[in-house]
DNA sequence: GAACTCTTGGACCGGATGGTCCAATATTGT
DNA sequence: ACAATATTGGACCATCCGGTCCAAGAGTTC
C-alpha cells in the first residue's frame, strides 16, 4: 500500500489520478483502460502512478472501487441509514435512480468491476466483493428493523430479501448499461419493492407506481 | 464471417475451438483469455483460429456468445416456449436454477460478456445485446399471453415486468458469480415471481416458497 | 491419379502494456 | 540555510498479444 507520507500536494495528485481513472474504468472497463490512458488523462507521469500506487494497476483499481463505493453509499443517504419505513424505501429508490441517471456513463461501477475482476484478479475481486457485501448489509439491516417494527411479517427473511433486492439493483444496472437506458433499473426497483411489500403483514395495501 | 466451405472435420475443429474458448472466457473473461490460451486449450494452431474466425478475436467471441445463448435458451425449455401459466413460471425458475447450478463456473456467460464488451468492443456488444433482447422477448411474450388469458390484470405491463424479471435473473447471476453461491439467483427469482404474482387479478393467492 | 480445396503447423512481426529506474526538482521540518 | 523527504519527468525494458504469412499435409472431386 502507500507507504510514504503524503503532503497536501501529493494527496491532491493522488485524488486526481483516482478520480480520472475511475471515469476511464467506468467507460471502458479495467481491461480496456491502460496505465498510459490514465497517465494521459491526468497529465501525470508513469512514476507518479507507481509512486502513489506501488502495487500497480491492482492497487489503483482498489482505490477506484473504494471511491465509487463511497459515492454510491453517499448517494443513497439519508435513506440507506435507516430504511425502516416504507417511505424510506421509496426515497431510497428515487435517490438511487437519480444517482445512476446522472452518471456520465451507464452501468454500475462496482458491479462491472467485480464481474471483470473475478476472472483476472481474484485478490482484488475479493476486496470489491467485500464492498458489495457492506452495501447489501445496509439493506438487510433495514429489513431487520422493518420486521422488528412489525412492518414485515415475522417469518420474512431479511437476508434473503436483501439479496433479492440487491440482485434487482445490480441486474437493473447491468441492463441499464446494455440497453443504454435507465428504464431497466426503474422497472427492477419497482418490482423489488413490490416483492418487499408482499412480505408485509396481511391487510397491507401497496399501489404499484 | 467464415467464407470458405467447411468439411466435417473442419466443422468439428471449429466447434471444438468455440466450446473450449467458451469455457475459458466464462472462467476468465474476454480480456483475461488470450488467443494463445485458446490455442493451447484446443491443441490447435494460430492459423486455425484465424482460418475459422477470419475476424479474429471479435468473431470468436461472437461465436461463443451464440453458443452460450443457444445453451441457456435450450435449458429453459420447454417452459420458455409458453410461459402462459403459473406452473410454467415455476418450472422455468427451477430449470434456470438447475442450469446455472450445474455450470462449471459461476455467473452468466452472456451477462458478463456484454458488460465487458460494452467498453471495449461496442460492435460485438451490440450483437450480444441483441441476444439478450431475444431472451427477454420470450419472457415478455409469455407475460402477454398471461395477461390475455386473464392470469394478469389488464393493466399489467408485460414489457416492464419482463424487464424486471430479466434484471433479477442477471443480477442474481452477477451476485452468484461474486459470492460463489447459487443462493442469490434463487432469492432473486423467488422475489421476481412474487412481484409477478402481485400483478395477478385480485383474489389470486400465492405462497412464497 | 491429378488438380483443387480445405486443414494444419508454427515462425514471425509490430505495437501495446505493465512495470522499473534514475535523476532532477519542489517541499517540509528544524 | 540545510538536510531529509516527497514529488515529478520520462527513458527504458521485458513480455504479452493479436494478427500475418507461407508452406506442407489431408481430403475431396472428377
């Protein structure tokens, strides 16, 4: 990892590299982005890349993953923190949709990353999977609170439901990337929320948007 | 495309290449699989690769996509053909789950392919997206038949529901690849079917598995 | 069996890529 | 001011990779 201490200038350069590299990787994937591309896109030199990321491309990719994770978690606030009312889930849905609609390129920076890394850099992939689990954990925690609060039936399985909702998010984003439209994510989230509502106690009404 | 006519021996060699290359790409991705890997994995020579795939790697990748598409569509039969009863959907779910559980590696050969190609080979990506749309079209057609048969409410939107179900499939497979477990796909499919049932006319009962 | 086509082997090439290294310059701390 | 450390530029390298080419072998057709 980065062993040497960073001055303010150094930290700024590092941030510039990560941010630009994140955009490149989002647009063209890890394999499609060379370190020379990053160098050209940040007006830096080869030595700087390896100065701030001694581990080379792998370490840079991990830094990108961390940045993207931070961004997407941030975009889901304040809803993600609680997610213990139906209104929270609706707000969460809208926030997520708005975030990805505003993104310069389609697709999920984390999902595509992990899908590519699994086959080429298992060690890095494992770290990124950890991030995915952290994200998914927030959804599960919210569902646990919903169940404890009586908004879900006692026999509802938060772990399983969170997995399903998260799959809808990732799948929606994959299709969003493939079809170059936000529609798939929107449809996927609606269906996921519908499925959640189906786990509410009897008598609970839900109008699909 | 392949211009010269193929003898039986030639066709066999071509098939062997595509089949082995499909496994390699599934395991390590397009970027992680070199033509030399394919050559070594099929006991062929460089010239054969370019003899049967004059378009080079792109053309080989397209052939792989076609093969994988054929396989996955086949695995969903006979349910995919109709999908006009709830029993069909249950059967479809089980068939899909069984297919991917039996696969030598986790993940969707088509989904990961398209997510990787979008950034590096847009032309090939477009073709593969066409395959995805064909698959999704079958789901939509089934939902249209369900609606026409009164098993879905008249105001249900088959296009939108198909998108959501398909997103669950792809997202489930992405997580299946990341977490190296079939659970995510199972949970995603269950939730997707639950959401479908929510579009059934009033009075319709559905017991979540 | 001869002419033709399909198939196969493998050497070779040019360019891209990840990574190393060293020297020069700026910054920091005392 | 001066030493130590952080930052920067860029030449250089070994390797990998997609792709080309030619010549020899196998199979088909008449």
